[in-house]
């Protein structure tokens, strides 16, 4: 991610990642609402939270790189 010539690739990849996360949010919401057991719901929230954290960490790395 550090090579300057890769900036356009990084920007395009970031846009793809943003779109993928939007799809993930919608799909996860549908999945989560289908769960009836509290334990399954807790696992679902835990998984979702971890994925969002990873996404936001990566977005922060991209932001720092672009500065």
C-alpha cells in the first residue's frame, strides 16, 4: 500500500470495499433478524462487530496513506 503509483488502485479498491460493506450490512441485517435464539443473536452481533472493526481499521489505514 505504500507505493505512490498504487494510489489509483487503492482508491478503486476502497470504493469496491465500501460497496461490499454496504452489501454485507444489508445481508447481515436480514440474517440477524432471522435468528430466534439469543445465543445465535449474540454470536451474530459479535461477528458483525468484528467485521466492522476490521473495515474501519482498514479505512483508517487508507486515510492515513492518502494524507
